[in-house]
C-alpha cells in the first residue's frame, strides 16, 4: 500500500511505501490521473517503481526528481523497458542519471548546441543491442517535442544502458570504447590504412576488449600466459597491446595483469593481417 506525497503528472507520482515508510517514484500510464495527495492506493502491476534513497554524482534521486521534469523519467523508463527486452535484466536505478542526461541533451538541442561523440561508431559496434534500445528515444522526442536527436547523443544514452547491464559506472563503458578506438588508431597510423568497423576481425577485437575490461573490473585473471611466445612471434602487435594495456590501466585506475597483453596482441594481429 502506498500513500501519495506528490503528483508529478498524469503518468508519474511520488508516494510513500507504508511498509518501509520510504519514498518512491511510480511511473505508469495514467497512474497520477485523478489522484490526490495523501490518497492511499495499491500500485498497479504494470507500473515501474524506483527508490528515491540512492545517490549519484549528481546528488540524491530525490533531488534529481525535483530538478528534472517528470516526462524525462518516463522517457528513460521506456528506454529501460526496451533495453530489458534486448539485453535482459538491468540495474534500473540508472533511470535517474539517464533521465538527467536526456534532459540536458534536449536543452542542448533546443539551444542549437551540437555535441560530437568521437566514439559513436565504436559504441554502435561494441554495444549494439544497447544502441538499438536507445534508438527509441529518437521516436519519443520527435513525437513529444518535435526534436531530432542524432546518433552521437544516442550513443551516450546507450552507455548508460550498458552500465546498467554490467553493473559498472558509465565511465567504464566509455573507457571500453576508447580502448577499442585507441587500438584502431594505432593500427591505422602504423599501417597507413582505414579499418573496416564492420569486419569480423574488428568485431573480435572489440568483443575481446569488452570482456577484458570486465575481467579487470571484477579482478578475474586468465590462467594461461602466452606472452613469451607472442612477444617473439608478433612483436609489433605485442608492443601495441602493451601500450593499450598501460593506457587503459591508467584510465581505469586499476591493475591490468600482464597475461592480458598476449591475448590482446593476438586480436590486434588479426586486424593487421586482415588489412594487408
């Protein structure tokens, strides 16, 4: 049983759960229509319930609800619904920073401010399902606000989804994409070529970096060390892999075990060979 403390709009309300006496935001079509403050009600089965107790770098969820217009929570909730169909269960507390991000994105677009996301193509490939889910924001904003949102903004929203999927901070998702881009840039500069982001070798490299970062964050370690063999066999790729691991370790502020270098070098070599 809930008791309403504030009605945000027809589709969102803030209410106190009478079992734990804590505040939540409830989102659902028409959930606030005809309701009154202090009214008691049972939450509909099809509504989404989010705690206002947690904190993020932008403040508490309660503070964000006060500063962000309620429709943005509805938009973020719709994106998370779509994302769960594609990638499975998520940490849905990401709703609050995602809604905050979408609100700022709309402000930028309305002010004619264009942001550039140099990692968009890598994000599309690295987090394909997340990007597809985030794309529904384009239809929502066109319908609700007659606003066109580009792929660069969609890319940033998809990073929130990935963070919710892997239970990592959004910045970790960005570092994954940056690591892949850094690998490709080094290879392209050394070989004076352009890597096809749709190629099988690129996608293998991309997926390897994704799982490598996941291992680093979880402090997991590969068992078989193939560094000595690969440093001799593919020295150029091994040197590139060493550079990437050193840079990524600094960016993540985490130790990367030396055993990771050889496996990354192997995937870099495949990309190089596919371009020769």
